[in-house]
């Protein structure tokens, strides 16, 4: 419950900043910003729950349903696993897996 409350607070904070861009780049609605925060929060929670993946070493960026994974994993299997987790999150339209294998 506490995690859900924190996620909601982050979503509201980011939603308030969604249209504060300097006019460059695509404009997002508050709903889109909240959706992106929800996707990112759910994916981070899935990474934290997975004993094989380090949520601290994987950065998740979400824009209009497109997820970008950056960071480090130890094997190709873990790289694929992180991507599969991302693809299973509701609302994800695409995944750009930029994870580096550190072996």
C-alpha cells in the first residue's frame, strides 16, 4: 500500500510538470505522463521482485509507452529477461533494450 501511495505521488508530481516543456519535443497530456510513470513504476517493481536482476543497475525511461532499458546485466539471458519483463507490462508499446552485458 505504501509503495502504491508513493507511486501515485510521483505520478501526480510528474503529471504537473508534463506540459512545462520549453516548446521543444512532442507535447504530452497529463494522462500520458501518468501512464508513463505507471509503466515505469510497475517495471521497476518487477525488477526489484526478480532475484536475478538488479533494479539498481537497470535504468528505465518511458515516453509515450516506449520503454528504454539502460544499464548493466551479467548475461545475455538476463538481458532478455529484463526485456521480457518490460514487454509484459500493460501499456508498453515498444522496448529499446540498451543493456550492456558485463559478463
